C-alpha cells in the first residue's frame, strides 16, 4: 500500500541578531540570533507513484512541472527550484531509481515575507524525503543540508538562522561561527510566552521584498570594511544577547523596547532596509503607543512586528491598518519539523 507522506516546518520571527548569521560576518566575527517559531508553516505532501514520473506542484503559485525520473533534472525551473534543489540534494533519484512521485508544496506566507519562508520550505522538503528514504538525518544535519541546498547549490544569498529555526522549533538563541552552529533552546515560562503573544502585533505590510539585494549589499559593506555597517552588525549581534537575557528574566517591558534600537541599528547595515511606506507604518505604530518594533527579516517589506502595552494593542492595530497593513494573529510553537503518513 502506498502511503502519503506529509511534512510541515514552522516559520519564525527574528527578534534580534538577524544578519549576523550571514557569511562572511558570521565566519570572521561570529553571529548571534534570538528567534522563535510561530504557528505558520511550510507544508509538503509526497505521494509515491509507479508511473516513473516526477510531478511537482506549487499550490501557492498554481505551477506544475512534470518530468521522467530517468531523464535527469532541469537546472532552472522557476518557482519550483526549491523542490528540485531538494530532490538533487537528497539524491532522491539515486535512492529510488525509476520511482516516481507527486510532490505538493504550500506555505502560509509568501517568499519575501521576512519569516524565513523559502528556507523553511527546504527544511519541510527534506523532512518529507527523509521520511520516505529513511536516511537517518538528525535535526542539525537537516538544517545544514537545507543551508547547502539553498545557499550553495541554488546560489540564493542569505543566512543560517531560518533553516535551524524550522528544524528545531521553539525559542532559540543561536550561535554561528561559519559552519559551526549551536542551537540553545530557551526555557521560557508559559505565562511569559502568553504575555508575549498578547503584547506582540504582527503585521503584513502588503508587499514582498527581494531580500537578496539587501543581503548582497550587507555582504559587500562588510567585505569593504564599511565602518558604519560593521559597527551596526556588531551592535545587532550584541542586542541579540541582551534581548535573550531580558527575555529569560521575564521583563517584557524592557524586552519590548529593545527592537526600537535594533530597528535603528539595522538600517545602518545596508541601503533599502526601510522605505517611505515602512517608515509611515512604523511611525504610526509608535505614535499609537508601540514600545518598539522592526521588520522581520532582511527588510524592504514583508512582515513587521510591534510590542505594545496591553491597553494600547487595539490602538496600534488600528493605526497600522490605516496604512494598509494587515494584522495577522498567531501563537508561538515549540515544535519544529514534523512528518507523518496517512
């Protein structure tokens, strides 16, 4: 009997340190990131078939690609390149010669959202193939392979935090020194998490952004030893450590104020991190009572988040909705990559 294999991996919010997980900064100076996963996911469904055909379908883009397993894999496949990259990276054809399969992908947030959607999808893809092939990869190995597929094989610029967040799940403080990555799970009391969920407003700005352009400039600024950009990266790294300590003490007032400084520092890392639309949303949220906030991810668009006092949440939501941003309700999840069959 042929079983359908499903997998899902959670998207993440990066509170502090984002950008310091990108090489060469992470290789030379070491990066630190504080993030947490939320109940928004990348999903994969894998259905083995006996036809010898590989059929890939993106439910988000309504795009399909069909090929015969024996014919080899195309190099460039548009919006299906992540799926094909995972097929190559897992050597699925080598493990299952002549075996066909149908693969369906779906994500709760679009690429360019700032929630790590592309990297999370690669982790979910690896999870589905791992459940089928039974290659014995652990979570560190899955995250490392996801990084290799996306950053090295496909040449998509970016950092390392997204792959590890998706694989492990939960609140994590991550340390990066090149390929050496350490994921430190944080033991946050439930009541602190509940308060944090109530205090945090997550909003979709209405526009995706091409993070690669911002990341490439950040890399170039570091290589050129741009003093302003390098100092901003150093401070961003230090803020991640400070936010971790504050979060562990449960001082959410102080924790909520830290992103305001982090947002100002982040904008010195590269051009294009903010724009007039983002500035207008941020100013409106602050004027309505937000303690602090920032764009989640590289910048330029996607999701933003804001910390508010409990009695100002509705005012903040109304203020940002007046600027055509959409408030998205969520909760945190401590579960990383999951797979199951049916």
